């Protein structure tokens, strides 16, 4: 009887160790995530952004290229709604409901949402500060998650239609 008890105890211990190992392997480790991008930022109207009398509201798109950890050489496309006020030339420009789509070197996609603020530093120069959160993707990023900070410098004045943007991304990514 004692041998049977020892066997059951060992079997339970082995099962618990196997489950713990499986759970640890299934957990997605959080890794540092960094990217540097050069982008073209274009202002226009987006149908998903609130406008006056049901019309499309002010928004912007940007297309970027650069490098990112875990993705290699990347292309990034995004769009967001903006709040432009005409109070004074230095008034901050708020970015809302942003959606980013990263294309990794191997073709996998990484999706994220973001928000932030452009603040005037000088005539035609704006600093961008924001945050993002990853919402998944395709391929190895299908269950991806993570959060982080966005920062950058925009050259060009609002509401000029097109500006250049240097963007840095720092945060965590799990997949």
C-alpha cells in the first residue's frame, strides 16, 4: 500500500511539473520593443473621424519605413483622427483613435492603437508624444500584446497637407 501511495505521489508530482512546464512554455514572454521610422504625414478627412453634419472629420495618415526589433526592416501604415483648433498658431494638435499596421520583413503583420499630442516647438516644427497598445496581428504576431511610448518630430505646419515625421517607439512586446 505504501508503494502505491509513493507511486501516486510521484505521478501527481510529475503531472504538476509537466503542467507547470507547459504553462511556462505557453506563456508569451514580454520583450523590449524599439523602432525608428521615417514617415510622411498627410492631413485630410477620414470617414471614421467625427465631422460636422455627418461629413468625414479631420484626420491624417502616415506611411513609414525603418527598423524594429523582432520585425527587422519594416513598413508601417497608420491613420488617426485629429483635433485642430484655430485659437493660436502654437495650439497643440490632439491625435485620437490611431490605428497602426506594421509589416515585418517576413510579411507578418502587427496591429496597434495609439493616441497622442503634437506640440509646437518652433515655426513648422512639432514634437509628438503618445502611447500605443498592441492588439494582435498575423503569423507569429497573431496573439501579440504590448504597450509603450511614441515620440517624434514633425517638420511642416498644420494644416499643410503633407509633413515629414521622424518617429521612435519604445515599449514591450509579447508574442
